C-alpha cells in the first residue's frame, strides 16, 4: 500500500509558503487599475472578485497542496473541499472547477492519480458543480487542487475589510487538524478516532457560506487555513482596522486533541505562523500558541457578525452541525491586534 504522505515534505495547507516569505514574493507586484476588479490582492481575500455589472460578481480562486492523508480518494476530496471553501467564504456559490494536478507518474502510477481525481469529482458533484477540465504535469512530488469560479450577488459579498466594531466572532469547525496531520506524517497517530474526527471535519463543505452571505449583519468572512486562526483573524483585523478579543476557553477544538497537545506534536508551520503574528498578539501560553497558530487544512469559516444577526448566524451554524458558540468580539483600536483572554 502506497503512503501518499511519504512523498511529500509537508502536506495540506501546512505546506503554504510562510507568511514572511509570501510577503517578499508579492512585494513590488503591481495589479494596475481595472475598473471591474472589485477585490484583488490588496487585503489577502479568499478570492478575486470581478464586477459583471448586472448586480452579479464573478469570483475566482485556486488552492492546491501536497498530500495531507495517505488515501488518494480522501486526498482528492479534501483538496476539493478546501478549494471550494474560498468561494463560500466570500458569500458566493461555486459554478465550476478545474483540476490542478502534479504527479510523479513513474513512482506512483497513473491509477492512483485517477483515484485522487475521482475523489475531487465526487465533492464537486456534492457541491452541485462540474469538474470541467484542468491541467496535469509530471512532477517530483504529488500535489493536487482546484481552480474554482463562482458567482455572488453584489450585496452578498463578504470580504476581510467589512467587519465592524462590536461584531461577534464565530468559527464553524474545530481547530487542531494541523496537529493531527503532523502526527500522521510522523507515523505517531495515537488515536484512530481523533484522526476520523479530523478527516470528517476536513471533508465537510463550507457551503453555509452561501447562506451566511445572504445575512446582512454578517460583515466579514474568511476560511481558516494554513495561517491558522491567528493569521486569518489578523487578516480581518488588518483589513477592517480593528482589534479582536478572543475567549480562549470558547475556541472549538477537536475532541481528544489533548493527547497531541500534551506531547507537543505540532507541524513546523505553527512556528512560522507564530513568528509572523506574534508581535500582533498578546502573550500566549504554549497551548494557545499550538492551537491558534495550528495550520488548518480545509478549516472552517471565521465569521464576523453584528449582534443583531447573531440568532440568524447561529441558526445556520446549528442546522449544519457547526459550533454556535461565539469565540470573541471585534473592537476598535489603534493598531490591528489580537487579545487572548
Ligand atoms: Co481562504
Ligand atoms: Co484557500
């Protein structure tokens, strides 16, 4: 049995380029003026947004990564759920997707790649969209993901810059999949049920984003992926010029995660995230550092909503089986900052 994770240095959103390196890469990049481009790369939003001029927006995004699990079908499914998530995080509805596949054909064979693609195709069917094409290359490491296009009504768009002081924060999926993936990669996964819970979470579509898009009081949304809750929350704080007050005890985490936290099993990306956001956060305990900087693969939606919209948001989360407990609030302040209490 081939173990896909053995062919990858890092996996899932944990193989994202570290925030500091990404900044260097994007420095000096000029987008130019394009009247129809409503959202480009300025606020690190989940997708680019193009105004079609008829009240409709075109959303476009891509996401791909190295294997995060050993099973090729699950890898295809997780990568697809994760890529679709960026459309939902903008309040949109996906329309169609293209596959992006790199494969060491000689080492792994074409058959396994076809299983990855079948996994992705199943997720696209679940989301009600076609996997309409794609591009493949013969590569030294396997990687897979999708480019996704979607639509959104102008009035339903949620970006990182729309949050307001007083907004309540929600997180729809528990944190900790980065730690689980690290344990799996090191062959030291102590709890099969913990892995099953992490897998279930990574396979869950964030389609509630579409419904949340229609809730007027939802001011900002993003999906929590490689930069962890700390990083993605900081994007909202920066984009909206606000500070966040997180309630540590309320942050949802995978049931049974303590077994990994107590033995300090976490991926390298956790430290890179901490180095990037450390100066913008209050002092963290070891546990808070591991959890808040844990890179999520196919993580949940982080939602900033007005208190008046709380019941509407909680109803959508409850119907989806997500966590309905507020994890904190946003408030005005001089510099974007995250307080953890
Ligand atoms: Co995203
Ligand atoms: Co993404």
